[in-house]
C-alpha cells in the first residue's frame, strides 16, 4: 500500500507500480462529484472538497512530481508550489 499526501489530500494506492513514477493531480473532477451530491439533495462527505491547484500539476509532462515506489508500505508527502 502506498499513500500519497499533499497539504489538503491523501490518496492510497493499493497496487502502485514498483520503481520510478511520475504523478499528475486532478482536482477538477472533485467539482463534478460535489455537484452530484448537491443535485441529489445530499451533503458531500466531510473529506470531499475542491482545492484549486496550478494547472502544471494536472499533466504528467509538466507536474515535476516524481518519486520511486518500493515494495511495502510507504508515505510520500508532496509539496506543491502555488505558482
């Protein structure tokens, strides 16, 4: 199990590939998830919130986010530049 954490999110990846990986982050899809809850008259879960991030992080080629996954449980803390 690999956990990837940022200032406002945490994501567990049960079968992450072993070795070097490049990451991209999508927060735009959360807006649609939240809208669906509201359309159904429901309240989104407390941990589900939209956080805008710089566009460069949404693309594998421009994110600059890379790490090496090893076997076993790991945690990676990501620091995103707000620019």
